[in-house]
């Protein structure tokens, strides 16, 4: 660009119409007159840093202290890939990562844009699945982001960002309105096991005292069965557990234990069979009792109810169940039946009568001795 100017020296001159345009130097030409003509090469700079917005959620996290154990800074991490408008992955100028914070927000690295980046950028954000938390199912789908960088002409760049939940980047590029989000949201959920106590005809059976034990025999969860199924959240993946009936409802016999585990995808497998069997619901059947005998509490480790620590395995909760309302149940489950007490009462009466008879005979002998001496 050429500017005609009058000057007394050959120092650099700025453009008064735009302070961001600065001359990089001047070449002075003398034509024998008092006027000087300078040629300027101007540079225009503009840049912006963008931090994407994100949120991390784990369903059913409000139960007991799961939130304190799981939602820690850096517990979940995220990575970026950049694509061109054809959906082909391209190398970004810089690596971008994100991490969750304890309040559920996601902190992403800032993306730096300059004039060379003016245009549209497409990203796909995925949650890293390495170093997983063992009672969380990583079900969150990828989130795509579209960033439009504009030159405002005043030394500033502006950005417009849109988000959508979409695993197909090409589909997002062609239709980024599908699955639209306000921010990059990633939702996982705790593991869950559905349990139902049933009778021989398949009907739901309420009133059974139940416990889930780990391999060490420690009770990690207690509940009383209802007609509907009970849901237990937060058991560890790839760990064997035992569903045990502590006390059967009146008129029913105790059922056999059921061993099960949860796989990496959250599927529940019963292990009692020769071959593990995947099930939607763990069903335990109680048979009618012939003599209607009362059951005994045979749950090992049932005295561990006060053993609270930060291990999520020991703080399990379930749908429609609160541990605080279970004190009477727990006391009952620890009580061992002693049978009929009538024999003890009879023996006590005989013992008392025998003692009274001996005392009477002893007094009679003393009286007889006194009579002889006289």
C-alpha cells in the first residue's frame, strides 16, 4: 500500500486511521524538492483465546457418599480431534484436553486462534476410558463442536460455538442441529443390579430380609424385598458377589444363595450355573415351607453395619431404601432363634422344689438331735 506524506525526517509513520496498522519501515526518495515520499508495509494483528464449556454427570450419584468418592478434580478426562469440512481428521496446531472438576464442570484447555484461523472449525470431544472408576459405566457419547472464527476488522476476532451429541462427525458437519446442546455434556451412570424375590409361581414376594456379600463374606448392602424389584447401585465391575437370603417371609423356606457379577458393559451374569448366564434381573425363588419353620440369620459379617469408610463398595444404597430406616431390620437379622423355653422353666421349678425339700429335711434332723439330748 502506498501513502503520500509530507515529513521532515525518514522515521516510521503510523496510519492515523487505524492504530493497529504500523509501518515496518520507510524508504525515502528525494526528487530535488522538499517533499519526501515513503512506502509503508503495514501489519494487522488479531487473536482470541476460546475456552469451550462442558459438564460431567453420573446418574444416581446423589445416593449416599458416591459423589464425594467419584466427583473429584480430574476424575474424568477428555480429548479432542479436529476435522475439515469433508470430515477428514486433520492435525491441530496444539493438543487440547479437558478434565472434570469436583463441581461437575469440565475445564478445557484454551484454543488459540489468529487471523490465519478465520473460518469454521470442527471438533469431536470424547471421554477417555483408560483408568476407569470401577463402579461407573462409561456410557457417555462423543460431543461435536463447531467453532466459527470471524475477523471484526478492529483488531479483534470473535467466535461462535455450537455443540451436539453425535458420534458421526460427518453427520454433524452436514446437520449440526441434530442433538443440539448448550455445552459439551457427558453423562455416565453407576452400575446397577435389579433384584426380585419371587414365589414358585413367579409372583413378587415381599418381606424377605436380603443381603449382598462380597467374596470376603462382608455385607455390602441390605434390603427387605418388595413385590416390585429392588435396584442396587454402585457395585464394582468384574467382582463376584453373593445374593443371600437372611430371613424368609413367614411360611417360606430360605432360598439357595446366588452368585453374580457385573461385566465391563454393565451386564449382570449369574455364576451358579456351569456356564455364566446374562440376565436382566436376578430372581431368587422362595418355596413354601412344609413346617413353616422360622429361618435363622446365617449371613457372615452381618455385624459390619457400623463399618463406614470411603470405599463406595461399603456404602451401597438402593432404590426405595434408606439405611437409616433399617435399624430394626438389622437388629432382627442378627437375632438367632433359641427355640421353646418351656423346658427351662420346668427344670427351674424342679430345682426350686428340690432345694425347699432339702432345707425342710435338714431342719427336721436338727430338731430330732435336740430332742435326744434332752
